[in-house]
């Protein structure tokens, strides 16, 4: 980030933590500057009018200043209608927040990821096809940051995957044909085209994307994934 002052940048809060007695440190995803860390001074004071706006999944416009990695928040306002996530969709939102926090480097612009993130929240708020929404967000995120998987090409035979054959993901190679593979070619084509996923395809694509993401995380754990799995099991 070259500019000392940034004005009214579209943003969403990914996570926050308390700082000293009355402040917060925020990690936010912005449209033009990627993930930025901000110091929000005095927002935990009782008379603060800003604290009520600094909520996850709320479309904001933020102004901030600073030449170092930690910027100072100078202004906050609502950007558009608040996106309301309830129930399971709320936990799905925390999951995509954690994904973005892990995969995007600080101050590395990814406007396409910001757009995908915003659209994902809107779809989750509709409480429809959550699993499909998450799978498409995952595959799009991985692709935008340069770790995309060639879903419809057999990495060993260098030919298009076959609809009725079984495949599995091999790290640093891609999709390979296996008799005991866990995802069929039909699912791979549907996921690649971002087409509606059947119940079988949802199950297979979830296994696939978990393996792809776990490889990229290199041993790091996603806390929200465990919480989400526990809640789904109780439903």
C-alpha cells in the first residue's frame, strides 16, 4: 500500500481482538487493498458510536491512515444494507472469514476475492444451497490466489477426465484416475462449470475441497470447520 491515507474503502471485518482498555485491532478485507490490519482507537468506550458498526458481515466503508502494516482507522460508515446471517449460515460465514484470513497475504490486492466474498455472504443470507455456495467459494478462492486445481484433466494421462470414472486428488499433481477414487468425473465437470450439484456431487466435492485446502494449509487447522461439522451433526 503506497498511499498514506485511504478514503471510504469498501470492506468487511474478518476478525477482531481487544487492544488495551478501549480499542480493537481489526483484520478487514478491502476491495482494493486486500486484507488490512487496523487499529480502531477508543471504540470500546461506552459513548463510542462506531462500535455498533464494527460487526462481521456488515458492508462498510472505511477510511484509514498509516505507512506501516498496522493502519489507524479514521472513519466508518455503512456501505449498503446489512447482510443478516442466521443459524447455520452464520457459522458458514465464520468459516469463509477464516479461509480468507489464512489464504490472503496482508496488503495484497485481490478485488476478485472481495467480490466473491461479498456474493457468498449474500447467498448464505438466503439460507439456500449452503453446501454448494461454500464449495464454489472454496474453488474460486483457491483459483484466484494461484493454487487452482485442473479439475477436468487427468494429471497422469494428460487427457480429459471421463464422466463415469473415479478420481482422487494428488497433491502437486491434480486429479488422477483411481479404481477406489472418491470423486467421479461427472462431479468434477459440474464443479468445474459451477453447475448445480446433486446430493452425490455435494458429498464428493466436499471431500475433494477438504483435501485441496488441507494441503495448502500445510498443517494449520481451521477452528470454524470443527464447529460447523459439530453443528451439522446435531441437526
